[in-house]
């Protein structure tokens, strides 16, 4: 229960104010086992010394091995074997940890420690391996992110640079026709930066949320009204299905609107003229409301469905940055919900996410009719 010297200043100890975390208990158990082992070794040494003194005192003839000398040799051999086994069981796992830590320090994140030895050492090895696996995943993700961001920034920067050089060299006149593409690409860069910032904050758990009781049906109809001109222009029918008896949800209206806008924009983009996009909401199991955005557009193969929530992944015919659905996933999960996708080529796509119900409606007795 003693406060560790490395524990952050200003944070309560123990963390929950009542009991120590598991790793403190494991550390104490391990230290007690070490002390008991060392005490056992000390007792063996004392017993060996005492026995040796007694045998030497009683032995009269050392020129030929007698029963006392044979017994002494046997006891020394057994005690040495016990000591060697104990030291080996304690030293080998520690040596493996030291070797693996040095490999990780050198940049080899593939190092793993065999789970061998006492229970506490096996637990330490599992924790070490899990930590290295997480570091390896973070390093790979960081490399992919840098490569993807570099790729996404290259195209708008090339357009901006090419047009500006043409204007400065006198190849293009400085008119609206040649300056407008530059402005459009700066807007693309701005959206990309905003998306990356939102995604990084959500993944770090630092995205500010302003949760409040929200009428999910009203929110769906409001978002649908904003996209109706775009749907009419594309010749796509846009519909909302939400019961007036749905309970209020505990959500951030602005962030939930952002999720719906991302999903609805993708649905309209992949639905041909004469198609249909429907937004619906219904009570779901587990005190949640399920919201679906379904279209009867081109659909996707199963291998694409498995990757649509990956950052920067997009189908060949998608003009987006590949950040819309990953951001939607992070925003939904940050509010305590989940999001899934179902699609079939030539049939359409349905993306479904859940939002927690407001606490006043969370009990079955208070639930309205479904």
C-alpha cells in the first residue's frame, strides 16, 4: 500500500482510494516469495555448516572415506542441487527480460519473453509481451499514418504549387478561373487537417463531448432536410423512419449530426439516380437506440466491408479522403455506442450505429412501447 516513488504527483494513492491495484499485490507477493526463497537458502547453508562441523568433530580418520564423509558429500550434493535449481528458476526469467528489453531499446519490437518460472514471473512476462505488442502496433500504425498523410497532402499541394507557379510566370492570368482551384485545394487541406485532428483526439480519448438529452428522431429529420436538395439534384429518394415514441438519447447532438452527415453523404454518393436512401431509428436491446443509414446503391464486396473503418481506406470510385467512416466510428464509440456495416454488391449498403438511451428511460419499466 506504500506510494511508489514514480507515482504521478497530485494523483490519489491508491488509485481508487480503497485498495491497491493488482500489480501492487503481485509485486508484494513476488517480494515475499523472494524473501522466503532466500531465507530457505540461508537455512540450508546454516544446516550444511552445522552438519559439516559435527562430522569433522566426530571423524577420527580422514585418510579413508568413512560413513561421515560419504554422508557429508551426499548432503552437500543435494543442497547444491537445490540451491542451483532455485537460483536458476529465478535468474533465467530475469535474464530473458533483460535481453528482451535491450532488444526493444534497439528498435526490435518483435522480441518476446517466454512465460516461464514462478507465477509472478509468468505474469510479468505476459505483461511485458502485451506491452511490446502494443508498442509494435503503435509503431506500425504511426508509419502507415505518416505514409497515408503524405500521400493525401501531395495531390492538393501539387495543384496549388502548379497553379501558383503558372500565375507567377505569367502562363495563367490571375483571374477567378485560375485562382478558384487554388482556393478549393486549400479547403481540401483544411478539411483534411480538421479530420486528422478530430480522429487523433477521439483515439486518444480527449475529444470534448457535450452530452445532453437528444430527440434522435428530430435529429434524423433535421439532418435529412439539410441533404434533401442534394438528393433531389441526384434523383435519389431520401426518407426518414423514426417513431415519435422513441426515448431521448444521451448524446452529443453536434457529434451525432457529424456521424449522420458522413454516413448520409457516402450513401448519396454511391446511390444511382432513381435509388433510395433511408434513415431509421428504433429501440435496441441493452437500453440503446439503433440508427441505420441504408441505400440500394452499388454496394461493396466483403473484403471492402472489413476495411471501411480503416483510416484512409477508400474504394477506387470514392473521391473522399478515407477518414469519414473512421471518424464516425470514433465518435460513436466515444459516446458509448458501436457501429457496424453490412453490404452486398448490387444490393446496397447499411451502416448501423447505436446511441445510449437517456438514464430516465434506461429501466424497462420506464421504456415506451416499441
